[in-house]
C-alpha cells in the first residue's frame, strides 16, 4: 500500500520526540550556563541587591536547573519505556518542553521576552494532530504566566503595575499564538487528508491495472512482472511450474450464446483460479480466453494435481444459458533453474497445443 500507515506515523512521531528530547538537553545545559553567567556578572558588578549570594544561587540558578533537569529526565524515561502508550509519551514530551520554557519565564520573569517562550514551544505539538493536547498546553501556558506574574509582583511590588501589564500582554500573545497553532494543525490535517485521498485513489487505480476487471485474476502485465521474478528463483530445491490454459471451443460459445454469456464462462474460470492465489502461486488472464498459472516450490506432481483439480471442477460447471458444459486444455512446464519468461511461455504453449491435439480437456506436461 502506498498510503501512509499508522506504524509509519508513529515512527515519524517517535523521531520528532527524540529530536525534541535532545533539544531539551541543550536547553538545560544552555540555561544553567546562562544563569551561572548572570550570577558571575551580578556578583562581580555588585548588582545582587534583593538577594544574598546564597539566596540568588538557590533561586536563580539551582531552582530552574533542578526543574529543567527533572523535566528532561522524565521525558527521557517515559519515552524509553516500552509499556507506555504513544499518546502518553507525546503528552509527557510536550509538557516537559513547556515546563523548561516555563521555568525560565517564572524564575526570570523580569526578562519580559521569556514570558513568550512557553507559547513558542506549543508549535511542536501541532505535528501530533491532537487538539486536546493543544488546549491543555494553552491552559498550562496561561497558568505559568499567572504564577510568574504573582512571583514578579511579590518580588518587585514597586513595579507591580508595569509587570501586571506585561503579563497581560504576554497572555494575549499566548492566546493569539495558540490560534496560529490551531490553524497550523488544521492546515496540516487538511494536507494529510488530501495526501491520503490521493494515495487511496492511486492505489485503487493501480489495483485496477493489476487485476483483470472481468475475471478477478491478475492482469497480464502484473502477472508477467511477478512471474519473471519467480522464474529467476527456480532451482532443483525450488522448482517452478508454468502453465497456459485455453478454454476449449470458446469462440463457439460467444457465437452461439453471445459475448455476455461468454463472459460468464470467463468469470467462472477466474473464480476457480483466483482461489489458488498465494505467495507461491499466481493466476492471471493473458488475453481473451487464455489464462496462465505459475507455481513455486513443492514439486511438479503437486502442481499438476492442482491443475487437474481445477480442470475437473471447471468441466462440471453448469450455465443457465446452455445445456452443456465447457472445458479447457492446459500445457505446463516445470523448470529447475532460472529461465526467461518468453522461453518458458513458449514451452508451455507447445504443450497446450499437444493437449488440443489429444482431444482437449486435458493437461499436458
């Protein structure tokens, strides 16, 4: 099938989660280095006013690092567990990423640009086509901003009005950004739907080319392509038998009872033959009333018994439009080493003419 399978989608999502987990590790390392750098800068310039050195290290360095590291480890552990569902892995991965971005917004809310960090991380979730996840993420982002606002107002009460405005603006930006994410997700779903429809149509078209529309057995082109592969695999341990079948006196059936009734005879034979289709046996319509068989494995006797079984069953079929039965003649050839299709077909066709000369309704090997 050309259509994207569920397994393919899960593998793609797993690769994306793995990539984001690697990004999380980079963020954890980058943030702790950045926080440490700010501490050194403030310490050297004697700018740590609101906190003692130890308080600053705990609040601005160790606290965010602990939250970020824990979020990363949870994402790694959950994504590596075999007994966890794909949905759970996705949710944990998305919320861990949001938590890392949120911790920077919370612990460093005086850097107003960081307040929009959680919203930016929401774009990752659009690839999973899960609107519930996106709604939960939006609520989580707003909750982070709310508590970040409480934190910065409590820390800097003299600038409370200013920071309340900034938190409100950040919430509005987050809401607007979530609408963009929802639009992206909707567009992505539309693209996936179009691709799947296109793939389905292509598959249906290909199937019509691969299968003979009247009899249900494989078409000439598909059968020949597959037969070539099977003939190339022929060995003494893996013999391949090729057979050509021709309905006896089929022209008289068409001339006497009409082509529609002649088609019924073809359909009857097709139904009998296609029941034998498997990975070791293929049946096809070569043209008109001529059909082909190819067997792989077993032995020539087994192959012949199958053909005799079909021949006998077909000869016993009754038709509503006439009071006689119809038979077929068959020529078969078994090979034990690779041969080309044209050569094998010619040999089987020669045996078919021998069957016709014997009085028809028989199999000649």
